[in-house]
C-alpha cells in the first residue's frame, strides 16, 4: 500500500516537472499558469503545493533537472575530447554552447537566476563544481596544471563558463557572441597550464 502511494507521488512529481518544463520553455516562468499546468496533467494545485511548495519550488526542480542534463551532456562531450586537459576545455565549451538551446536559455539562464537567485548556489551547480574540482586535482597531480588551489580554480572556471552562457542567453546576437565566449574561456583556462621550463 505504501509503495503504491510513493509510486503515485513520484509519478505526479514527474508529470508536473514535465508539464512545467514545457510551459516555462514556451511561455516563460511569469506567464506560465499553474492552473493550466496542473489541469494539463490531470492534477490539482494541491498536488503542486504538496510536491514543490509553490511555483518557485517547481521552477527549482525544473532548473535542477535541465542543469543536471547539461552537466551530463558536457561530461559526455568532454570524455570524447581526449586527454584530461582537452576534456576539461571541451566540457566548458559544451556548457557555454548549450546557451543557444532555447529551453536552456529561457529556463536555466534567464528565468532561473531571476527567480531563484545566484546560480552558483544551486545544488546542480554544486555537483558540477565538485566534478570540475576533481578533474583539476587529477591534472595538477599529473603535472599538466600549475599547483594552484583546485577548488579556487574549479570555481573560477565554472564561473567563467556560467557567465559566458549567461552573456550568450541575454545577448541580442547569441550566435555571434558564442565563438568569442568560447575563445576567451579557452584563453583564460590556458593560464592554468604548467609551462615547461
């Protein structure tokens, strides 16, 4: 009996996140109606409040889902790029390039910060930061990067990629901004490389 109730709650949660993701992408957070959203999936506002607290909580869940998907996609791209250094650069560039995706742009990079505040405080960003820190620690141990503080380097690289993505999302000409942002990100990151004497 309990497991069926848990399954139903989990299913309702998935339905609400999927419906919100669609509504937020198409209409934006402010214009998305919670009554329409819940009616579209055959649920009540009570289900929304029970699962997420409010509309803001639902946005946080949607942002977390998309941001986690972005990090996984960036890691997959990085894994195909070659060695640890090339992988780190490719992950950052992939994250920046995702700012061209209309769903990512509107939900994660425009509405997310406006409603949820500083993206560096989001749980999904924290997970991404830890993965970057671990990659930097490995590259320092291998002698590829200068012996700098790994957390500081991870925060600065993650912040640079996030801010580049935010710049692209807010730009009137995102496709023109993208190559500039990726080039500058690579140049900044290269400053961490250990130069041979």
